[in-house]
C-alpha cells in the first residue's frame, strides 16, 4: 500500500485563520492515523499578498499546536525546495507548462489588458467570470516564436475543451460533474513568470508524492481543472478531501472582522492551545462511536476518520469553545494554571494576598483567563452594592435579619484571633447553632458584606481569610451601616 502523504500549503499573508488551522489539522490527522507523512509547503506565488513575518507565524502556529511536519523548508525530504518562489526560480513550473504546450494542452497567450477587457463575461456559480475566447490558440508556431523573440508579455493558458463534461470524485461530496463550457482556459503561468496557485499546486503535489489533498470546499469548483491537468500530464489523481465551510453564529462565513477568526486572536483572548485544537477538530467532523468531545491531539490521531466529515457548514460556536476551554482549565496542572493566571490576578489585586489560594478558587469557575479580574477585583476593593442583596428567599434572610446577624457577629469577630478559614467557619457555625438557625442564614449576610457580590469564587470564611482581620471587620461595619441607612 502507498504511504499516505498529505501537505499543508499556506500562503504567508498574516495570522493563521481558523479554517487554515483546521486544514492543517485534518491533513496532519489523516497522515498520522495511517502512520504517513505530513509535509509543509509555503505557497508564496501571490507576491502582492505576501506579508513580512508571516512565514514565522506559520512555523510558530504549527509548533505550538503540535502539528509537527515531517518535511518542509527546514526539513528536506528530498523533494524540495518546499517554497514555491524557490521552485519558480529553479524553473520547475515553466518546464512543466512547456510540456503541456508540446502536448497541445496549453498555449501562449499574448492578449493585452484592453483586448481582455472586451471579452464576454458569464455567471458561473453566482460569480461573474470573463471567459477567454481561445484567440491565441490559433497562432502558428512561427507567430508564437516571433512574439516571444520580440519580448511581448505573455501568459500560458490551459487548453480546456468547450464541450462535454469533466467529473471528479471527492471523498466527502462524492462525484461532481461540470460542463466543460464552464471551465475557461485558466492561466497557468502569469505574466510575471510566477505560476498561478492552481497550477503550482498540481505540479508540486505530484512531484512531492502527495496522496491526499485536504482543502476548503471553496476549491470544489476548481477541482475539474486540476483533474484535467493531472490527465494531461498522465499523472495519478490524488484523493480529494474538501472540508465544509466554517460560519459564525449568524451563519455567515467566518471573517477576520469577527475578532476570533485566527489562532493567535484566540490565544490573545485567553484560550488554551489544546482547547483550540480540540474545538477546531470538531468543526465539521465527529467521532463515529462516541459522544465524547474532549480529545488530545494523540487521541485524535488514533480515531480520526475523514469519512465522518460533514458536508454541512460548521458553526463556530464561541460559547462551546469557552466551555471546552473551561474543561481544559479544570484538568490543568495547578502550577501551570497559576503561571498563566498570575498576570490576570496581579492586574486586579495589588494588595498583599495569597494569590496561589485565589488561583485555586477561580480555577474551576472560569472559562478563559481574562475572566479572572472581574471575578476577583472585589478582594482589592469592596464594590458599591445594593442592600437588597441581603434578601435571599432560599436562605430565609431579609435586610432586618441580616442587620441583626452582622451586629451580633461583630464583637465575636473582633475578638477572634484565628482568621483561618477553618477557625472562622467554626465561629459562624457555632453562632448559627446557638441562634437555632441554618448556616446559610448567617453565612449569606457575611458573604454579602465582605464581597458586595452575589456570585463569588469562594465562601464567606475563605474570603475573610484572604482579606485578613482588619479588612474583614471594616467591610462588616460598612454592611451594618448600609443596612441601618436602609431600614
């Protein structure tokens, strides 16, 4: 059996879009599931869109996500170079375009912009395209030679039939047939000597032995042209795996404007790499036998079967990503969690406090790291709060009962020496016992007074331990004052 070889061939145009990351991930998983090879190739043929530093972003993203390539510009496997501009300099694309010209499958086109502007347009799949009229196909070899010698700018076009149909097979979408009249004679080599993306891909995939081509389904409509090129060269057509579109929650294509369309956007928003990779794997694929949703990269490689990919658009559900990130945080090593949480804790708390203790309180309650400051800033400074917070049906507390409890507790807490969580809890529970009421009847007003919050990452006595005696007493006195003013 032929060894599976997949490739990820990004263009260096900026941050890695979630769709590109998914293409890389699926290509990696298809190869690794079968013990195959995953190749990185840099597609920089579109020089106008090239962004300085973008190649570094590609390397960095693949390294951080664990999608380690077996061959690439930095790891030669004998079929390099792995950068298209270097392959272009080596004359590879022109050599293969000329082979097609010899076979009558391609031809030189010398038409200038003015002539091309006069050509008819037609609508194909909702897009307006200009259909070339094969004008230069009728040039004799002598005329072509003459124009080349005169240095007239040219492109090389594919010579596609205008009648009949071309059918290609995709593993997800099945057989797709296209009328050849829609194919148009696409450009293979541009006037700057660079190959078009479509042509370079076919040549490179063949020469690099790529067996499975993974890409977004926006390339479905180009695939018949690729097939005609493979057939023209007499090469074996690879297995096509087209991934479904990724949309936002409003079912529009996930765009850069949405703020979370790239891997680096998500990391800056406080997401963990492992959670992002796990989430992206499920954008258009699900395991056959299980409803499980949390998978490591190694587990994904074991179970990934591309036949279980969906044709339907995958919705980028931000809420689900946050949930998944929270699950990864809960499972995180405490020391590593603290290391990542510390900057956010220090952003909210400048007074001397046990930040390790606070980190362990928030660990199971947050979904992303930037949730931390809002959750703990009450420890730095008591917020303004409404006295109606003291009223709690379930705890059976009212403003009056809360005032009574706080006033009775104040002298006990002023005398208290042991301000540990256990020591304080003991005092409050004994007081509740003597009073003949439930613990919540006492703990609710105390927690409200010391936090000024309805939701806190810890209970009343844990908060008091963090605040210390002086601050805890000051906050309880403030609570008494607020309740007295609202009688």
